[in-house]
C-alpha cells in the first residue's frame, strides 16, 4: 500500500503576519510606505534584484566571450594577418578604440557600483563595532536609496537608544548614591558607637530604604512598559471614586503643608476599562508632583470630565511655579526634573507609560496665570457609573 502523504505546508513569511507586523519597525524611514505594497513586496524585490544580477552576470559572460573573439579578429585584421583592405583595417582599428572606450566605461560603472556596495559594508561594520554614527549617502537606484534610508534610520535609532541607555545608567547610579550614602553613614556611626542605635538614628536609614524601594519599583514599572510586558488587570474603573480615594490619601500631607485640595469630578462619568491599581498610581503621582511644587496657601485641583461617550479627561492643576521652559518639553522623559525638585524624575515618565498602555494620552502645560496642569485622556467604556 502506498502511504498517503500530507501536502507540504506553505511557509508564511514573517511579514505576512498582520498582527506582528502591523506597525513599522523603529528604524523604518518615516517617508517610506509601511507595510510594503504587498506582504511579499520585499520578497519580490529580492527576487527581482537576484534576477537582475543573474542576467547581468550571464550577459557579462556572453559579452566577454564575444568581445574576446571580436578582439582577436580585430587585432589580426588590424595587423594584416586576416585579409582586408585599407578601409577594413581602419574600421578594425576604430572598433578596437571603441571597444577600449567601452571597456573603460564599463570598468568605471563597475567601480561605482562596487564603491556603493563598499559604503554599505563599511557602515555595517562600523555599526557592528559600536560606532552608531555611521551613515550612508542616499543616492543611486531606487532600491539602493531605500536601503540607505533604512540603514541610516536604523543606525540613528540605535545611536539614540545607546545614548539614552548610558544616560539612564548614569542617572540611576546618581539617584542610588544618595540614599546609600545615608544608610552607610548612619550605620557606620551606630557600629562605631558615635550614634546610639535609637529611633532617631534609625529613622534616616528607614527613610532611605523606603526611597530605594520606591525607586526600584519605579524602574521595574518603566522596564516592563518599555518592553511591552506591563501587565494590566483590567476591570471597569469608577474614575470619580478613584479620584476621591486618591485625594483622601493626601489630605494629611496637604494639611501639614498648608495646601488646599479640591476635587472637581462629575459623579456620572463613563467607566474606564483599566487597571485600578495602575490608574491609582497615575493619579497619586500627579497629585504628589503638584503638592511638591505648591507653596503654603496654594491649591491643588483634581478634576475629571467626560469629553464625550468615548473619552474621559483627567487634569491635575496647581498654582505653584509651573514647569521651567527647558523641563516642560521633556517633562515625561526619565530622570528629568527641576533643580528644586526632591523627586527622582521618574513619576511623570511612569504616568506616560501607564496611560499609553491604557490607550490614552498625557500632556503637560503651564497655566496662563500661574502653576501647571497635567492632563490625561483615557478611553471610556461608554457606560456611566452611578
């Protein structure tokens, strides 16, 4: 009996997976179409280039063979070995000169093509060795120009990521140094008998460890958000209730600081399909940041309104000094903070990542009169909460 075989499975190229390749890669040029005209465009383009190369090689071999035969005949004709008249010898000599010129032009063309390929190879080798500033001049045929743009965009992206990574490492080391210095100094004083091991001397150690713990949690949240693995335990969230609970948690600190907290929230807001813990962290970060920059006698306002049935606007407004001009444009970057701020500069970066993970947007601006406002827009589920 003959064994029935299953037909071979057709291999689907990676770019045909719409879910995986819905967004262009970070290094893809902004002015190039994504996805390509069809899922197999790059495959067809590669086949087209391969066919061109094959045809060029075959044509080159054919021309070499024909040219060699013609060269031999022309040389023999020019020197008189092959019978021909004076006019024939003139034609043979002219053909030799034309052939020599064509050979020189062909050599120049091959050299240019080789030089272009060498530019790509040199740039790739520099990137491989860690020199991410390597760029390729965008010129030549359309395929080479597209490849050059993609390579340049990729190297620019890698260079920016490497610069940011080094900056983050330096900032993390700087932020960790202060609490570690406090812990070590207090602990050494207690061990050496300079300070008594009482509650007064242990309090700075506990405060420093609390700060370290919060910073580690913040860095973990940022790392999860950056890798796209930030887990959200979604459920219908009552924003009005969440805002009320957030301000209640800051009442004591606000009273000690002499700052008034104002809640301006409509009770019939659409619910949000989100993680209540993460969204609570967003409101807490914004409120804490506003309190930090508000002087005694000032006011911090948390308001939430429905833009329409599909969007909710949450804004935290203070009447402090506002954002410095150089800080405002980078307010949501990591470790960006005002010189007078005692925070780590991670709060607004965490807010941005959590809000974007929920499909929302966040923006910061200085108020016309004084102070600043941070506004969050979240998608709503459409059902109003009582």
